[in-house]
C-alpha cells in the first residue's frame, strides 16, 4: 500500500521501519538517561532495547574505560528484514566526573552515521 507524504510517495513498509526505528531510539534515550556504572552496563541496556525488537549487536569485549565511539552492525534475531543492511547502531560513551558513564546510542541509516561521525569533537546532541 502506498500513500503521499510531504509530496513523495511512501510505502507502508517504510512507515513501519521509520516507526520501529523511532521507538528503538526512544528506548535508548529512556534507558540511557539513568546513571551507568560501567561501559558493560551501558551496552547491556542497549541490548535490552534491541532484544525487545528482536534485534542484537555483536558481542563486544574489552570496552575502553576511557570511553569510545563505535558503529555496530545490528542483526535481526528472526527473519531477515529487507534493506536493514542500510542501518547501523552508533554508540558513544565517556566517563563522567562523578565516576559514572554517559551514553548516547542511535539506530540510523548510513547517512545518519556519517553525520554523527562528522561531529567529531562536538558534543553529540540527544
């Protein structure tokens, strides 16, 4: 089924993808606003959100305690999703002065990843 949105034809599949991506990113925002004690805890929270949508990221070992910026593949746990290869998970985390960690995560397309990576040195907006 297709319809016109903002002068362009869109399909139901695109809407579902957009809605799901928005829900995932909202979940990240909610989960990552609470204090995070370790980088591993932050990634557990990210995986928790992805699991709700039957998705996962590769296992990550040896997380840097000084912080890091990562782009990770996200894979569906069930059947493959068309055009999902165009999406990746951007994560940036850093220690705070009070001994916790700040996290920011966003599931976005390749253009969004490029935009986020080009913000090097700038604080990532939530």
